[in-house]
């Protein structure tokens, strides 16, 4: 599936559901998504849509949060530098959402020591920065960021404050799990503050 077709899906006036539990419905209503695969693992990449492509209602609410690789698919172009990441946030904002976060779980070449989320707020671009933690326990950072943002919005924070709070939560969760040894592959985050709890007297 091409980025051009993905952009057409973003602009559609017909709302469509997102999320893994609605994969079949997404495929039926958009068509062809099953051919979009993760280039590294060859798996179905419906997550590109569930994470990055808003339906018309979501566009009205104003949030989309692709990671770098998803943004590259949506825009049909590479993102190598922080300037590229900033331009990607602007370009995705032009497709409808008032707020776009191009997440920095994957490093860009000129800021490899930081995890930088670039935010388009409808009028300007700014950055949410944190140190990049060297750990393989980073599975689900993007989903965690999205869920934490939604939780803070539900508690009454505005979008900017919710994004900052979500970024801080993810940083704490990654730091807490950084030294865990739980087997092969990418491990989970410390969602419950276990490291901090164990450190208490």
C-alpha cells in the first residue's frame, strides 16, 4: 500500500474504526491494508493505521501520533534528521489533525542521544525531549505514550500538558525497567514503579 493511498485514507470523509480489535473492519472499509507489512519483520502493519491515521471524528478531536517509520510510510519519504522529523509533523498536520506527534522512539541521526517527540499543535512545532536510555526493555513505548496521553486528557489536562505528562511517564517507565533481564527480545516497561517501590525503606 502506498503512502498516497494512506493519505487518501486520512482525508476520507467516511469515518472508519481503528485499533487491532477492528482489523477486519479496517481492511474491509479501506481495502488493501493487509498488503502493508513491516519491512523488518514482514508482519501485518495495521498498527500504522491504528496508531497514525485518524478517522474523521479523530481528526476533529485533533490527534495523530505516528512513530518515525509510520510517518515515513504516510509521507512516502525518509526521515533521517530532526529537521525531517519536524517537517513530517507539519506535513501530517496538513492532512487534518490539529495536533500531530511524530514520536522519537527511533533515533534521528543528529540527535541519537535523545528521544525526541516532535509536536505540531496546529500553528507551530515544538519538541518534547528526554535522554535516550540504553535498554532493550522498550516494548510498547509508543502505545504507552498514547494511552498515557489519553488518560491525562480524561483527567482534564489540555493537550500540551497531557503530552508533557505522558512523555514524563514513559521516561520513568523505561528508566525503571532499564536493567531488567527477562529473557530474549524486547522487554516491557516498568508501568508500576516497581524499582522505586523496592527502593523505599
